[in-house]
């Protein structure tokens, strides 16, 4: 992760704030680092495009473009949008009156004002890369995910693909990396910014360890820069495009786009304070569908977190580990005669006290780790969490159906069945806790610690469920449970 720090809008923002661009960037990049730390997001590297290692990489990359014949000098004119740092065609503009009623041209997508700009720049031969880009995408149908964005890029490649202006006059833009051997020009901020994917992995010396087996995660508003310009620039510099570009949509607030003027911007720090780190993360990942915009409002967050985390998951843990039901505070034993194995859950009629729904639960949870791994891999985290939530509901149904609190532990037969119910329930909870670690790390740790699952037993690979059902030993059986960690997730009050 990191911050892109060069460009005209940064230069203008610093001037408006009465500070220098380096001082502004130091402060703002610090705020981003702070936000990531608050959200429990770790990173191997936080790159800043104002760093010397990045500047060296950009200048080397420019040299590769120049030496490959991909650059030429030409006069460029058009409507320039400073906040977006790009020229926009007439088709992406409309006229809107300003506060005084005067007509002005603005970007259709963002509403930002544009200005007519004419200057001599270095141009990149983007038009020469239509066929290579089409071939790359046709050979790699999963290069851009989800599919609607892949299809959008293919449509762009069928349209006009004009050459790209890749520098700005130094007299107008000083806050940026100068073009090597031409001090009158500054490298276009997007070329500079995109190269940080290379500079952070050691370009131009040691990037080969990582490149091109990389995945970019980007917002849909910057898809064209990442899926058209960047792969073309890489091919021109003699490098392969990234392996995958994962694209996400935006959050709206009560159906409206977030905007400072409307005052409906959601502050993540406030949300972390209201819902906790895990609560906020869970909501965003549970409700965030990459291929379409999703709506955010507080009542929705409270309802989901109370239902799925506080009641369904937290309630199940508390009920199944309560001293009244498990006075020895151990991971109970499983009785094979009480829960006999059947070969096909679809044919389960239920034997003895075990019902057909119980066999359906066991089959669902057994297949859950592979299902969740596939959804994580496919950037469909919301589907993985929907599957987990469905299994949690089934487990609550299982626990409620058999009412272990009504069984008499002093009766040997009842005790076997009681312990088996608890064993199955705790095994389900162990699977959920393990799978939820990337999403709700603190809560998952709390849950797994309560179940006495050690640090070395929390891996996602090789995760097995209910080994005793398959006649294999269970390492947790008979183990003393961890100390009571209290309420797993505190119910939220309606704001």
C-alpha cells in the first residue's frame, strides 16, 4: 500500500493550504498509515512516490519506453481535469452552471470542472498497443475481475484509442519527477504513480522475484489507467502485464454518491469507534459486492452485526461453553454410536436422535473450508461470509433442536449424547473461527482461544472438521477449554 504524491492537484492543494507539497504529503500519508493501522490492515511495505527509490525506478522505466521507441514529442490540446489528472474527450463532458449561474464544462462522471489546455508534451504510442492488449485479455479471461469490468475494457479496446500525453510542462508542474534529459518537462503523474507497483518490488534490479505474478486491487474509477494504460506501458517497456487486476465498486450512502458538499462522507475512524475494528471490517466485507455499488447506512450496520456476530455466532459460543452445560470446561468427547456415519447425507433419514438436518449440517461444514478458500481466491469475500453465516444459522438450529440444556449429565446414555451435541457444536465454531481470521482477527482470536485452539492449529490449509465422525482421532477432544473470554461481540444500540 502507499500514497501517490505528485501532480498538479497536490501542488495546488499545498499552495491553497499555505504549505509546501512535501509537507502536505508527509501529513496526508501519515493519515493513511494511521487509518490502515486503525482498521487492522497490515502491509509489507508502505511506498510513497516521493521516495528516492521510486524516483530512480520511474526514470529507468521512462528510459525503457524511450529506448523502445514508444515515446515522441507532440503538441497536445484538450479539456484537462486537474482533480483526475487527465484529459477528457467531449463525450465525457457536459455543461453545468456554477454557483453564479455561469456556464462551465465539467466531467460527466465526477462533476469536476475542466479547463482547455494546450502544450507540447511527450506522447506515448498507445494506439500501437490495441492488438497486444486484446490478445493479452483474450488469452487471460481472468486478468480483470469481476467479469463486468473485463467486458468493459474489451469494449474500450474496440473504441478510439488515441495516443496518451505522458508529460507536462515543467513551468506549470514542478511537483513531480523531471523527464530524464529534458528539464522542461515533468513526467505525467499517472505514469509516475503506476510505476510504484514495480519500484516497491525492487525494479529495475530485483523485481523478477515478484513480477508478473502480482495482483492489483483498484477502484472502478481508475480502471482505465490500470487496465489499458498500465499494461500498454509495461509491454512497451519490455515487461508483462500483472497477473490479475481485481476491481471493486463504490459505497453510496442512502443511495447517494458520497460527497463533501452533501455532507454524507463516512469517516472510517468514527465507524471503528462505533462498531469496533472487527464489526466495521465484517460489515464492509460481508456487504461489499465488487461488481456493483453498495449502500451504507448506520441502521443496516447495526442490524447485520447484531444478527450475525452478537446473536448467531456470539450467542452460540456462550450457550455451548456455559458452565451449566459443560461444568468440567473441557472439549467434550464424540460418541460414534450416538452420531453414526452415513455414506450419503442426501439419503439420511436420521438414526436414533440424529436427524436428516444434522447430517446436512455436517456435510455443509465439512465442505465449507474449500468453498471459502475458492471465494477468497475469486475476490468474492461477501459470498464466503454468506456461506459461513448460513452454516452458523444451521448450527444454531442443531443446538436448539436437541436442547442439550434439558439432558441429564448423570444419566450415562444422556451424557454421551449431550457431549456429542457439544462436540459437534464446538467443532463447527472452531471451523468458523479459523475461516473468519482474515476478516475479524480479534474476534476470531477470542473465539479460538476460548476453544483452546493453539497458535499452530489455526491454519487455513489442512483444516479438518469433525475427525471423529470419520473414525479418526481429534486432537481437541478432552482438552481443557480456554478461560471464559466474555461476550464475543457486544450488541450494538440503534443510533
